């Protein structure tokens, strides 16, 4: 289990770096938005990722403590159980980030940021697949404690209608999900508010 | 403080009802999306609100317990302090819901859902202003314990550049923020992906 905690630390440090990069990409879009809708859209995603950053900044040092103190990692340590729950929420956070990046790839795909966003997208996807395995192991070891309410995305729920899910997030096949810049997966059709109203 | 907990319970029951309404509005948009971008956009907001629903479904019964047991509400009760932190995260949740509803009002404004979305928007705004006061009081009473990492939106942070915030979320003036359907605040210009790319 010790290795799991080192791996979690690496995942969280990596995604924290990516959040900073992503916020830097969003910032000029907020500042130079052409109308209130565009401004709110980018502000909203920025704010959600900044919230995730706040959570990670609090979680990472706590994780370090349990990394250094194997003996404290017990099912009767209330603080440790809460850490397990917080880690499970960051699984949802990584899934959500993946969707933020995929949304961004639609509107930034012809910009200088596409390559960096694609890199973050693929790195996040790999980390997301990894954290699911780690949490599954932690749940086996600690009797399901690493499952906070809100840790399971719609895409992974068994009791949700399939048509509300997005296929590419419901598979564990890591290779299938890799994106490359300008790949043919991207829809040729452009999303407009007009098209949303029909 | 007892009244605060009753009021929190009412706020959470109300917003839970609104989440169900909002998810029902989003569902046909996901099912009938015209392309992958539109489908991901509505799926993503649906998923975030469903996560909030999962959190609230876990939090409301815990809140009921502390509503019924005044004596358990003490600073040295670890579970109670965690409840205070969870409540503070639901303050962020209400702020985020407000932005989801405002985003929806852009794309649903000419539909049969506009009135219901506007009702939810104004109700959420009122509840958001109320929970800020309640949390401020709880923080005074419990030495700042009702402030989880991630409880403060960008719009309310003091160390954030003003140009990254949205003005209407940074004021406490409740009256200024009320919306009516078809009011003149809404931009005439339509958001298109094309406009986002410039």
C-alpha cells in the first residue's frame, strides 16, 4: 500500500501542475471575452478548477503525513478514513478535469494551446485510470472506506441510463482513449448556441 | 444556532428539489444532442449536479442528527467539525449551481423552461446569500471551523484579480441580482464556437 500512496502523491502533484497550466490558458479568454455568456463560461470552468486546486493544496500535505507514517494508516484512525474519502473525491475531480479538457479541446483546437491541452488530456486520462485501480485496492483493504458520496461520476454508475453517459469515459481501455491533435474524432460541425436551442 | 441548522436543512431540501428539476431539463438535451460537443457540455453539467445530489443525500441526514442533538454540536466533536466543513463546501455548491443556472438561461431562454430556470435561479441566489450569513456566524462560534478548502469561490476571494470575477456574484446586494425572464440584461449577441476562437 505504501507504493499506492507514493503514486497518489505523484498523480496529485502532476494534476496540480496541469491545473495551473489550464488556468493560465483560460485567463485571457475570461479577460477578453466578447460577451457575458462567453465570460461566464470560461470563468465558471476556471473557478471549478481553482476550487480543485484549493482542495489539492490541503490534501497533498496530509497525504505526505500518511506516506511517512505507515502506522497511522488504520481503519480506526478517523483522520485516515477521511483522507481516503478525500482521495476518492479527487478521483471524481480527475474525471471532471478530463471533461473540462475535452470541452476545451473543442474551442481551442485550432489554437497554439491544442498541443498542451492534448498532452494534459492524455496525462489526466492515464492518471484517472490509475487512481481507479488504487482506490479499488484501498477499498478492498479498508472495507469500502475510500468511497465518499460524490466520488462516482455518472459515467461509472451502474444505475444510470446508458444514454446519459459518454461512451469514451465508460471504458477502461486506456489505449482507446488517447487523443492526438487534429485527429479525425473531432466533429466537423461547430457548436453554436443556435443549435443548442432546437 | 439551532435555528441556523433548521434553515440549513430547508436550504438543502430546496436545492435538492431544484437539482432534480434541473437534471430533468438537461436530460433531453443530452439524449437529443446534435453533436459530441453539445452532448458533452450538457452531460458535464448534469454529472456535476448529480455529484452535488450525492453529497447532499449524504449530508442531509447527518445534519438532521445534529439538529436533534444540540449537545453533540461542540468544537471537540470531530464528526461535527467535519459536518461544518461539508456545509461550507455546499456553499460553494450553491454558488456553482447559480452559475449553472445562469449558463442554462443563455441557451434555454427562449424555451418553455425559462420560467422554471429563472425561479430556480432566484431561489438559489436567495439561499446562497443566506448560507453565507449562516456560515459566517458558525465560523464566529466555532473558531473558523466552517471553512473547508474549496469553500470559497473565485468571485469571493480577496487575492484574485478583479477581472477574473463576475460582477454580479461579487455583490451581496440581493435585490440587484434578481432576474426576470426576457429582461434586458441578456446579451443580444449569440455565443458561437466561432466567436470563442478569436
